[in-house]
C-alpha cells in the first residue's frame, strides 16, 4: 500500500477581530481539507481583555490555535506601535520556527500582520497576501500593506484596480489574482437577521432610527483623529436616534477615543450602547438590521455597501479606497457630520 503524502502545513495569522471575520471561512476550508494541516497563529487584540478577548470567538468556531502570541495591550500607558510590532515579530518568529509551515497566509495591512510578514520573510517561509494593493491614505497601515505585498509571493486582491497596483510593484501577473473582498463568503452564508435575536444577545434596543458606529484612530493625524470623533459625538447629541458603538481597534490613539465613547454612553443610557466587539456574525446581522452606519472603518466602504446600507464615512482614514454604493464622505466637523 502506497504511503499517503504528508499534509501541507498552512499557517494563518490573525491579530484582530475584523481580520478574523474576513478569514473565517477560508480558515474553516483549510481545516476541512484532507491534504492541508491548519496552523492558526493568534495574536494582538484577540488576547486582550481590554479589546474583548476575541480569541473566544475563534474557540467557539471549534478551532484550536497552534500558537498564541500575546502583546502588551493591557499596559498603561500603552506601548508604541513600534514596540508592539517588535513583540509581534519576536513572538510570531518563535511560533513559525516551531511550526515550520510551508506557507503563511496574511490579510490586510495592520502592524501585527506586517510583523508576521517580516518574521516569515526572514525565516524563508513563503507568504500569500490577501487584500493587497488597496489604499488608506489616513492611516500608517497604507504603507504597511504595500510592505507586506513586497514580502509576499502570492497575492489575492479584492478588485481589478488593486491587482493592477500589485503588479505595478513588480509582481508577476501569474501570481496575482482578483478574487473579490473576503467578506463575500460571510455575506453569502449569513442567515436572515432578527431584531429580537440581536437585542437578546447584545442588550441593544432598536428604536425608530438606529445607527451603527465604528470609529478607529486616524493614525497619521497628530491627534490620532480625536477631534473627528468629538465632532461625531457632538453631532449625535443633536440627532434623536438609537446608537450602537463598537470599540476602536488597538491602534495608537484608541486609548483617547474609548473614554469619550464611554462618557457619551453614560450620558445617554436610554439610547446608546457600546460593545468591545460584535464578532463577524453579529456584525453582519447589524449591517442588515440598522438603518445606517457612521465612522471611518473599512467595513463602511466594503461590507456595508454590499448590503445597500447607507454609510457616513468621516475624515481621511479610508482615503483612496474604491467607493461603491451609498457611501457619503464628510470632513470631520460636527456641522457637516450632523447634516450628513
């Protein structure tokens, strides 16, 4: 009887809730494929109590991480993104040396993914990069994304203009494919959403008008986007609607945004709620159930328009991304935001 070939070891790195939500169906497909051995490396805000410890969502999907790489996100004051990247590079490097994958899959542009790419490149491990070629002019992630692309061997982009940009960096066309945004898998498989079920699991209470808000630091601004968030909150003071905030991500500046968010919720407990993370399934449900979305998240220019949700995109964090659907770009001042 012929000996069966060994399964190919495929490592997948995830360092944030948003990234895992996009990778979730690909990870499940790798785990179910007999010829592949999944090695899931989990880091960043997944392991942070302050950011909702979303590794629990991964475990709830029946997945057992092959490596955990904690970062010092609970420290006060928080370390710089450079220091966190150094932690991630060292920790992911140790995990890769132990696991010896034959391929590492990375998505997007965050500093944790950049650190993982640097570690894999220095260890001679090939990288497949998803969602390269995009542009987010208001965040440090913009150059990090391109740096990850340059360290990668295979590329899977969300749209043809992004494929063209990756090839313009010098990558051969036979290694760059347009596959569409990774959220399509989740959208196609999402069950119909129910307001009563959503209220039960989140504590939110729907009213006549309901607004979903996800606002992250704008990391290239001196104030990290605090003024823009204050303008959004000032506009919300004047607009009667139910509001659900999801917490900002773990970028530099989030420690200044979170107290402002919490103060608003404390002042308006009858019409505002905040959750560290919804998880992908509840987030996609929210995109079906709420009337509109506001903030500066990539989900406002990718996921929400695919479900025809109107979006108010504030400031320059998503500058450069392709626009489709009902996305309204406004500067970060209270009067314009309120009008929008």
